[in-house]
């Protein structure tokens, strides 16, 4: 993971759930951080795809992401530099991730 001034190694536990075709939730993914080489003390990410109930014949859905973490070592003069870089990279990585999801979905043919 690119975060801060140097790469960060994170080990996470991931749980996935796929809903039935009649369920409002198409799928859900939860990730809990088990280890981080530095910066992150704890982290929990949740992604949920909720089907669009207004158009049941369409393949649309809403992607809901909730990201939470607690960082260490981001205080003081050096920490403020790391924090600035970390926030910038986090936003950029989230934008790239969402764009990749959109591109993957749009490239698939809907039947």
C-alpha cells in the first residue's frame, strides 16, 4: 500500500458475502487489518453493493464504502509532512480504485 513517505505492508482478513438475486444487498466485503508494518494501528473497510430497487429489471446498484483507520506517528513536525502526503495519496488511491470499479463494470455487457 502506498501511504505516507514509504510503502506500508498490511495484512488483512477479508470476509465476503454474496446475496441471493432477490436480496437487496448484492454483495458485501469487510476487511479488518491484522498487521501493518507502520503508520496504521487499526483499520476496518466495508464495501456493500445495494441493488437499485427503483429499476428491478436493470442491473444497476449503489456502491457504499465505509473506511476507518487509526494512524500512529503522524504528529509533530515530521508527522505533519507524512500526514500531508498520506492524505493526498489516500484520496488519489480511492479515486483510482473507484474509477477501476466503474471501468470494469462499464466494460461488461449487460444482458
